[in-house]
């Protein structure tokens, strides 16, 4: 059984979603993946930006690398 829901999402996501053939299935798969991984915090699932931000927060990072990451993340 399916039910309609209304949610507010960023316009960028709406524009990307419009390109998909079956928008409901795309959203369903994304939500299932998100909810299935709620308890997990794996490096495999982290985005590149998340990994860069995590590196930036470390104390043992080289100053040159820190400056480069900061420059990339603030674009």
C-alpha cells in the first residue's frame, strides 16, 4: 500500500528529481537506504565533502593540507 505525503525539500533536489523516470521509486529507495543506515556511521557512506570536513577537524593534519581543504570547502 502507498500513501501520499508532502515534504519541503531544497529546489536543487527537486530539479534533480525531475530528471528521474519514476520519482516516487527514487525517493522510496533513497529513504530506505537512509533509514537502513541510521545506526551505521561508515566511511564508505560518507561523501567526499564530509570526509574533507572530518580531515579538517583533526588536530594531526598538516597546515598545508588544512589550508587546501579549507579553500575547497569554502567554494
